C-alpha cells in the first residue's frame, strides 16, 4: 500500500488560463507540474495580481489563472468546453 508521501508524489498540478474580456471563453492548459509550488510559480508569472474575493490570480489584460490538482493515473474527468 502506498504511503502518504508516495501518494503526494503522484499528484499533478495543472495551471489553466482564460480571458474574461473574450466572448470565447476557451480555457488553456499553461503547464502541468509535479509540485504545487512550481504550479503556483507559473500561475504568478502569467497573472501576478491576486484577487482575494475569487481566490484567483489575474493579469492587467483580463487573463485569469487557476490550478487543479489531479492524481496521476487513471481518471474520468470532464473537461471544459467553450
């Protein structure tokens, strides 16, 4: 049986981006990382402004980024659509 540390090492952190000013709200994967720290660095690089109300990072041009944590391995996840 996997211990907790091994399980954490199997987690993936996906950074997504979309633009609130665009009527086509396509979401883009901006990176996939094996640590939350690296995902957060990428998120802050793309969108340096933290929105406390929505708990998201935004940029001056309307980009919004967020992170989803996924477990490595088999899954059944519904993806976003436009």
